[in-house]
C-alpha cells in the first residue's frame, strides 16, 4: 500500500489524495453522538473524546470549524482520523506512514507547524474496535496553497518552475488564501487570507431565493441552483431571477481582491495559478487584469500537492 497520504482539512470539505486517487467528505464534526436507533452509529474516538464526522452527522450541534480554537483540537483531529480510516489504513500501517497536512497561510509559521506536528504525533484514536497510534507516522505541515503549487508543478508541461515567481490563489469555502513562491521559495511575508470564500456567494443566493420564493434553502441547494440554474422542492421546479447579478457582484469583488494582491507582491509574478472549490463557481465569470491558470482538479489540488510533496514526486 502507498505510504503517503495528503489530507486537506478545509472549512467546507476535507479532501484526501494518494496513489489510488482522491476521496472527500464534508468537514462536519459533532461531539453529540446519539444512541443507536434504526441505523448503526460509528463514532470515532479521539484522545478519549467521541465524535461523528462527515456524512454521518445529522445534528444541529455542529462544531464551528471557523473558530480559532478548532485548529489542533480533538475536533480538528477527528476529520484527520476519519480520512485515515476512509483510505483503508490499519493501525499497523501507521508506522512510517507519511501524512502531509496544510495550514491556512494566515496561521502558518514554522513554530505553529511544529506544534501541529507534535499534537498529531501525540494523538491516538479508535474506531470499529481498532486503536490507532500516530506517534510512528511521519507528519509534515505546509501552508495551504503550496499544495496547489506542487500539484500544478507536477502536471505542468512548461518545464522547470523553480526559477519562476509564482502566485497562487486558493478560493475556498470561507476564505480566499493567496501565497507567493519566488524561485521555488515560499515567501512567508507575502501571504494574505480574506474572508471572501464561496460561502458568501451561497449566502447571497440563499437570501435572494427566500426573498423571491419565501423558502429557506441550504448551501447544497444554492450550489445546485448556481450550477444547474434550477432546483426542485416538493416536486416543484424553482429558479432565481437575480442569480446572474449576484454572481457578477461576487466575481467583481473577488477580482478586485486578487488584482490588489498581485500589485502588492515584492516581485512581479511570472505565473498565476488558481485552485480550490470556489474556482468552479467563478470559472468563466471573473475578469482579472492578470492571467491565471486553473490547476487540474481544483477542488482536490491542495491534497494532491501535499501527496506529491510527501512522496517527493
């Protein structure tokens, strides 16, 4: 079995990648674990604390993944543990397993990365009667967005990128993270993170839909409305008159933010790369002063890049 696993714990989705491909699940965590009723409940126990993760969560007691205390908590470790199980790893596979994680660039520093590594390696978890110790795993932590850089580098046919200045825009669920790599070196002081993720667009769609139809919809329905132009509720088809205007307003704000970032860089960027789930919403709807390339599989690009970083490819 492949000994490297890239795990991107995002605000909206947790994405994983290894040589067998990609897997993802909602980054939804709750410590409210119900008793078994009609279906089997399979909690994951992290450092003695029980959680439900991903598709298993049907609860209003969802932990806020945006709070500052989430990173490094047992609740944050729960999606990591779920990702390990989801990829078919057993407890005996943990020794020597290379796990590469990312941190938002606004949080990232070598000191914070070191603390996260220590937190992960000192943790253990249990599921389905199996006990996992992470002390023997090789844990690496790099800034989110750098994964997109490595994913693009592996898939690029443009030759060596180490001598180029590359700006990366990671359009996520809650934030847009931007990083700069000058001649292959990550520039720590040239990063920024803005609360302009695609969730703002989905919030506006939900609000406009309620004003027009008097129905409340969630982000999942708003995404379907955005990509398909209509949704079905109680066997009735609904559309949204304002969706083009909403998308244009959001795209314009994002474009202005990205253009300002490019203009603030310490050196001119040779290449601009875009990745993250929000790219799918903006593709074909955003006009930038600077040309940007969209990485293959933008949703899982960070996880794929983490994998390539860990495997040395």
